[in-house]
């Protein structure tokens, strides 16, 4: 027996409603399954990044007797790329060193390239492409991933 259902002036037979309901249930199940898998993969990538970051922090803490934060690591990379160790850097020079670090890190992915070294030995970079839109957490993870790549490429 085929029942007729009415909703907002339209009538449907019960078998059509059941087919739609069945389709929606399958689609919802597929959606949940696929997105759960993507979420799990995303969490794994995030967990892997976090574990690798903690390992780097531990290595640096062992070397410098203090756990560095992200800014300290950028400062360290900036000094490495500048190539000149000084007893004291001005506040502006410290900011410049961190900028050098970020440009060097992102040059690994083609966002910047070294343009020249000035007469004082400071590297100058040219931006090659725009950065993707990211929220604060994504930016931090993007930078951490590049820092890890930098240290891996320097056999640290």
C-alpha cells in the first residue's frame, strides 16, 4: 500500500519519501565517515608536528640550558643566517634578525628568495608570492613546520 503524504501543498507517496530518507541517511553516514577520517588525519598531523616541536625544544634546551620559545628560536636562526655573533644587539637589530629568520624559513617553500647581502652583511630577501590566508594557530604551525625543516636540513 502506497500512502500519500502532504507537506506545504505538495504531495508525496511514501515510497518516494523512504527513498529520500534512505538517501539522506546514507549521505549523512558517508559525510560523517569521511569527515571523521579527515579530522583524525588532521589531528595525527597536528600531533606529529607537536611531538617533533617538543623534540626540537628538548634538544635546544639541552644545548642552551633553557627551553626556548618561538621568538628565541627565530632569533637564533636569524643570528645563524646573519653570520655575525655579537655580544649585544639593539632592539631593532633583534627584530631584524627575527625578520631574516622568517624570510629564510619561508624561502624553503618559495615565498622569499635571498636578493642580496648589504655592506654590513645583512641579508635582504625578496618576496616571491603572497602568503596564504591563515588564522593565528595555522600561522604558528606553518612557521613551526618550517623551523623543523630548517633544523633537519642543517642536521640538527
